[in-house]
C-alpha cells in the first residue's frame, strides 16, 4: 500500500501548485566542470621530486637522476593521510622547475627511469594514482612549464616536448580532475649545459590556447589552474589567504598574475567577464619541499585554522601542501598537524543551530524558493525573492537563547555571484543590534565573531548585483582555540613572552624540552644572549587547557653588533623587529660581530611590508677577520622568494669570522636590496 502512495502524492502535488520561475542567471556563471569542482573545497598538494633530495626549493636543472632515491616511499601513506584529513583529492608535482619527471617519459632521460629508485623500473605517477583511487581521492597533476634542465627551453621544440609529456600524463593514468600550470619563470638554468639566462615571453611563448585545447581534448572534465585560469585562478599569495571581498568573476583576458599590481586583481572583479574562482595554495611548512631544518616549523593548529577560515571561509578552495620527505613519506609532524586541523574543523561545525531554528524571510519568490531551503543541507535548493526587490532579510528564531560565534552562508552561485554587502544582527529587547557584516559571499562565506547569545538573529542582504539567491545558512558555536604565546627578544638579549589574551598563564623552558603547565611560570623578561631554544605555552586555568608550544631558536644576541654603514637607518637590518627593514644603496650589508665566532650559517628575512621591493634573489656571503680582507664563503639563490617571502636559512661549513657581509648579486625587481633582518647561526 505505502509503496504506491508516495509517487501518487508527488504527482498530485505537481499538478495543484506550480513552482515559480527561477531567477535569470547573472553572468558569468560556472561551467558544469566548475560546478563539480567547487564542491571539493579542500584538497592536498604533494611536493616531492628532485628538490627533496637536493634540499632545494628550486633546482637548477643540473641535478642527476641518481640523486632521486627515496628509501621507504609509500604513496598509500599520503593518500591515507589526505583522506583522514578530509581532503577530496591530491595534486602531485609530476615535473617541477628543475625538469626531473616522476614517470618513465619516452621523451627524456631526466626521469625516474634512470634513478636507483625501484631499480629504474618505477613509475611514481602510477603508484600515486593507484593509491588515490584506493582511497577514493581525485587525482591532480602539477606540471611546470618552466624547465631548467631541457636544452630546448626557450625554443619552439620545447613546446612540443611539453605537449608530448602532457599527452602521456593525461592519457595513461585515467581521470584527472585538475591540471596545475605553475606561473613561475625565473630565467637562469642549466638548460642542457648552456648554463645561462633564458627569458621567454610568458604569454606568447607557450601558445597556451593550443595547449589548453589539448588538455580539454584528453581530459574534458579537468580543471585547468594557472595564475589567471582558464578554470581556476591563483589567489595571489602563498599564505593560503583569500580576501574579505573575493569575486569568482574575473576579466580573464586582461588580467594575469605577474602583471604589475597583481594584488589589485587577485580579489577578482565584480564585473569580471569569466567565471574563474580562486584556489588558495599554502604549504604546511614554510617551504614547498622538505627540509629537515623545517621539522619544527610545521604550521600550528591556530595557523591552520586561520588559513581554513580565510580560504574556504572566503569563497576559495584550499590546497594544502605536504613536503614529502627523503624517505618518501609525509613526516609524522605534518600528519599530526593536518589531523588536528581536520578534527578542529569537525569540532567547529559539529552542531548547526540553524537546523533547529524557524526561518522567516522578508519575502520569497513563491513555491520552491521558501526560506526552509536555507537549512535543508542541500546546496541545490535555495531561497530567493521576486525580481526587482533589491533588499531582503531572513530572520532565525532559535526558540530559546543560544550561544554562537560563526555564521556560514552559501550563495547559489550556479546563477552567478551577486551579494556585495550583508550584515548579521541579533535581537535585544525588541531592537536589532549588529554583530558582524561582510561583503561578498560566493560559494561559501564564514563570518567569525566573539561568543554571542540571542534567541533571534537576522541576516540582511544589503546590496548586490541582483536579487540574492541563497542556498544555505548555518550558525555554529566553535570552541575557543588557544593561540600559543609570542616569544620575542631585543637585540640586547631580553626575552619576553606574550599571551594572546589576558587571564592566561605562561610556562616556558630553555633546555629544548616541552613546557608543562605549573612548571616554570613566566613572570617577566629574562636574558638570553647565547644560542638557546625557548619553548612556551599558555595555560587557561578556567578550561584547564594548554596551547601548543611556541618555539624560538635564538642565536647570539645582537646587542654588541655594529652595521658598517654611514646610514643611521641601517640598524633596522639587525633590530630583531621583523617588520622594520633597511634599503641598502650599495646592495650589501656589512656587520661587525664584535667578536670572532664559529659561523655555521646565516639568516636573511626579506622585508615584510605590503608593497615589497628589493628582495635578494641571488646572494653572496663574505667573511673577514679584520673588516678589510674578505673571502667569499657562499653564493646561491633564494628560490621562490618573490612569491613566498619567508625567512631564508642557509647552513654552511663552519668558518671563523669577526665580520660578515651579505651581498645582493641580484634582486627580484632590480631595485636596491632590502634587508628585513639578518642573523647568524653558530650552533
Ligand atoms: C610556485 C613554485 O615556484 C613553487 O616552487 C611551488 O611549486 C608553488 C606551488 O608554486 O610558483
Ligand atoms: Ca538549501
């Protein structure tokens, strides 16, 4: 009996009440391919290739296949971790700028087939693909157009080579969901032994339309990533942060990264002609590739959550990188960090208070577009209003006073991105008080605000490109996250530790061990002039919870150092303040260390200001015992510094030195060298 009742009922309903006509789309809108991709939200990067073994960020191209030799490679471990972390896919660096390829390509000898790994019979792309399929992850391929190994790079022949390799990758390994074309083009390289600088015109040289047509033909469902699309665009930084205002609309044909003032366009454009959503890429460590010296620099839980909210919470997808280590495994610390993040995301969104609320909209478009669609967990059902009405609001009544600190909104972007301004209010004794506000929404927007109590809230859609079309509204109460304290030191060696909020206790150690609450409380500044590692935690006596430890590795204090320059501002290069910097008209920085030291390396922090200039791209380090006679002890490049201006740490064989001179041989933009901070390593 029951069996037949439902279809009959459905049939009856569709006769008696017509669904109103849906709103007209506002162009641009996503393609089918982009609609499928936008649901993924969170996926992983694997940077594992020759650089893992040469300990570099950018290989020069003269590396030897023999160097590629992981001892315990297990792609299933990568896939397991990605899956447990809630990622929907993985993208692997099939070929990075150094040109080495992870599969036995017919078109080059510079590949795994000439490496000791699996006796030269291995195919890492195949192992990667098998592992991803086993764990139900989508497979993506990173392919660097810039190739510092290939002799023909810069000539038309190389473009044929590139297309041949793409054909191998996109034909032999099944379905690929994203093809990632890197925008970096540094210039110098080995190039088959030519060892020179080769400049190409990024836009004409590669003849992208032909390559894109090839990708479409071989993998019609694959999203193509590059600085400006065609399908998904770079977010414009390597912090993993999208913007408060982030449009998926882009003037695709006139905007590209690398152009001047790219950060003006990185947010997309309200009147953009094409649908090109952003992807926020970030590494779980400072570098993209594995370096043992970054084992203690894995991002902390608060840092990872900040990334989550600033990417996925700001209309972007999130691509987090694992720098797979020389064993061929994701490092234990990286695994721990990503799983903590996954657990915290679950915790923050565990209970959606909106599902218990009564929704009342200022108006609706009629049957099929009611406010109840806003909390049915289905992106494809939405609430919208009659054409012509520009402002609208939705009220939620929880039935009783509840506490919350997150608002999640999804726009039904399949009909175009519309909202330009919205606000959140709560009812207090019959009056509405603003809690938070936002600009764009897009596929997903999450507002964070401090714990708020209310029985009724209201979301006002204040401005848009057309009527709001909203899929989902969620309200959550995310448990507080304790941020680790900040540890800083003055040049004279006074260390202070600062908690993120008052009412928290601080505990610390100076012997490398992990601090414990109740042991060695921080009560005020203390002195550290010799190389020392300081760890510190904050402890919340109310909840009994501790933060993750913060860590700082201090070397010799800089108080007695002198900068050898007549410019009084030069002191800013060694003032222990990361946000101050010095511009050197002579491009170099000379320091009198005031005593002879065992120099084992140095540190260069590029300037951290918003509009940077003069990052050192190629450096030389000289030392002297008298400040007159110098010897050069190191020379090299700070790879990828332009896109990722992180602290550069160079370790060297020990040498005795009283004076040190860091010289910029080349800066990224040709302007005089800037120094955020210079430091030495003596341990
Ligand atoms: C950049 C590259 O230069 C880095 O090495 C890294 O691969 C990152 C994802 O993209 O442009
Ligand atoms: Ca819905």
